[in-house]
């Protein structure tokens, strides 16, 4: 049985700036690519709502994205702990060229927003000081994040400093009378990530939190059952085309609760792509079961070694082009492949088990992705000869403009 559910819940050698020519007729420069009022408003809003500077258990988010937040088309500002990165997409809407003045305008806006926010929070006795920007030549150039090619154009560092016995933050205060604080670890809802490369897509932040809640419920239920010796280890499955972030969530939660992996719980990570395999660093590899070849990476048929109806909690993450994509042979093959892989994952989930299905869109709108996801899920359930009920729908993280959708499915 399938039932839909409503929504709940300046220049460098590696990067060449190209400026637009000055108008010969008027002698004026072209309009700025940065809309300062919009960018300033986006920064203040997200810093305050998420308490990223000083509090909370999350310090990673998208601070501003694209022209709607005052940035050049195809760019975004991402925050990872004490670092702020200006990122440009290398395909699609990200081909726009940047002027040298963009970095200066973004830097000035960041400094202004920090000054305003720190002044209003002066009772906390903490200030954040922004470093000069490091450009792409010192940052390693292009990199691969999730399902998109991006280039980190510039990076700023926020130094957290504690101020002693002051009532108002001034420029002099920022230079003198402060004590440096250790940079915070990268955290998302209490989960620690080693670097931005391993932090996963921002658009799936809410999905990772939902997965953590599902795992917490499973562990709570099994605690009572284990007292009378009724259950064995909790089997968790994570299948992904993108990364091992959901496995990382499960492993850290197990360690924090004092569980002995393999004895109380085992986490099986099945990467479907070489990129997903590469996101499992040595620490995570030592704590989970990596279903991949030690040298060649992802198997051709990675789910085959796993026992059917074995896992009480599962998660799968795929990229989808939606039903509205161009009706060509390549698109149809992609859809058939997605349904086949989803059916394979469903077949591994235990009766009365729970599966979190994540689909990340590729240049399509949310409603189109949702309709396609529902159709794919129905077809996969039929192919796996299973019944399932969608008990919740998880929307994309609020700090992004990306397209993604997640369904929590209870299987029978």
C-alpha cells in the first residue's frame, strides 16, 4: 500500500578574473554584481536564526545563494565552522565571470554584518574578526561536492575572540584586549565532520537530522527489548550515490551512546559511485562495514552480497532528473536504473522496517521532483513485491535553494 503524504515537518594564477570594459560613452563602470543590501540582510538573518557564531550544535550552512541573496549568478556563500567560502558552480548557472571588485564587496559586507551583529550581542563578551580573503590559488582549485562541480573562489576565516570587561565592541577592541579561542569543530545537529569535503550536501541537512531521529527511536525501542534478551544487533543500511554522511551520523550516535559496534549495532555503507566511496575516510571505515572493493571502489552489483530483509533501518540517496526531463532514451534508462536500485534497497529492509528515501534534483523544480519521486517509489515497491506507507515527508534544508525531497517509508 502506498500513500502520499503532505509536507511536514586579487587575481591568482589558477583563477583569472575578467572585468567588463568601462563604457566609452559615459566613462562609468558596469553595475556591481553584488547587491549589498540583499547580501547583508541574508547574512544577518541566517547568523541570528541559526546562532552560528556562538551557540548551538550546528555551525555549517549556506549564508547566501545566487542573485536573490545579492550574490553573482551561480555563486553562494557557505559557512563551515570558522571558515566562510565563496563558491562558484562550474556548470549550468555558474558560468558567469566575476569582477575583481566582487571579492572586495563581499568582504566589506561580511565585515559590516559581523560588526552590527557583534555590537547587538556585546553582552556575550565575544567578537568575531574576519581575516583577509584567501583566493583560489591557495585553496586547491576545483573540487567535487556531492553531485555538483564547484570551485571555491575565496575563503575567509572568522577568529572567535573573547573580550574582557568591555561594554561595546570597537575597532580598537578587535585589535587589543582579546583572547583567541580555539576554532570550533564542524558540526551539524551535533554530528562532527572532519572537513567541508566530507560534510555532505547542504540541501540534505534536514534529511540527515530526520535519519538521526529515526535511529534514536530505534535505539530507544531496542533498549527495552534487549533487557529481556529478545534482540540482536541493530542492522543499519546506507546506500548512496553521493557520500557516506548518513553512515557517519549512525556511527557517531552509536559511539556517543557507548554502543559496541558489531555487538550492539552494525552500519553497512554501500557506495554506488567512486565519489561516494572516496568520502569514507579512515576513521569512518574502521567503524562501519564498507561494501565496496578495497581498490576498485563500488561494485557493479553492490547490493547482491547483502541478505534480504535484514536491515531494520535503511537510507538511500540518489540523484534524479524527474519525470519532466526530456523524453529521450538516456532519460528513460536513468529512470529505469533508479527504480531498479531503489527496489534493490527496499528488498533488503526488514518487515516492519523503516527506509529514508532521498532524491536530489538536477535543475528541476520541487513539485516536479516530488511527483517523479512518488512514481519511482510506487514502481520500486511493485518490483520488490513489498508494501509500504509513506509516514513522513522531509523538505530540503531551509538555508538552501537546492531541490531535494525525502520520504520516510514504513515497510510491511
